[in-house]
C-alpha cells in the first residue's frame, strides 16, 4: 500500500506520482587520468505516469564516492586508465 509519504506528485508531468526505488546505473566520468567507469545502485524517484527518474543529494554522494574510489585505484596503479575510443 502506498502512503502519502511514499508517493509525491511528479514535478515534471504533474499527472503521475513518484515512488522511491533502488536502481542500478552504469556511467563513465572523464578525469585527468582518463575515463572512470562505475556501476552504482541509487535511490531514485520514478514517476508512474511519465517515467521521469530523479535523484537527490544522497544519490549524488554515492556517485561522487564511486568516482573517488575508482580514481584512487587509477592513481595508485591498481588499474589502468581507459580512454574513449
């Protein structure tokens, strides 16, 4: 059962409600050492009408931490940097 705390009106379409769900995303970040590839699971708000996905500062912190960890691996020589190609 969805409570009023769990569902919020979508700020984009104004028709649907957003529900919080953990979603896994993969991304790459360009750095001075080359590209860093990461896969993280983020808490996301997803609209049940238009499908808009959005995240908050908690998710941003998870992303920043993943990039920092991978950057440190490259800096310490544990992994080789990858270049787009």
